[in-house]
């Protein structure tokens, strides 16, 4: 298992904001110029889980982010609130712009 320390919560660059989107209900938009290659979001999670943990139902479904082979940051069942997960509003398309 991975011993590395990870952020407990996400960090989002203050140059971006979440607002109404013409594509989805909400989206992430730049308020100021962001150069190519600059970090915009750093995901966090309260706990490091394995694939086995996920299969055993120990992790809230939409809270996971892979951080290595079979290792994920996420939240235990009952602790994830999507409204607090602002990074989830980033463009996830096949042609992302972030």
C-alpha cells in the first residue's frame, strides 16, 4: 500500500470558478488567464483505498480518484457530498480543455 501523504481536501486555483454551464448544470470556468501546464486542481481525499475496498463497498461511489495501480483517494461510505466536490465540475470530455 502507498504510504505517501495526500491532501485531505481538494485545492482549486482561485483563478477558476464554478458557474452555470450551457453544456451541463454547472461547469468550471477561468476568471483570469491560465497558462498551459499550470496546475488548476489538486484532488484530495480522506482515505487511501484499494480496488478490493471498492469492490467490498467501503467507498462512496463517486468519490474516487486513482493515484496508482489499484490505489485510490476517496471517501468512506456516507461521507461524500458532491456539492462540496468542486473539482468534479471540470471538463471530463474526450477533448478536455483543462
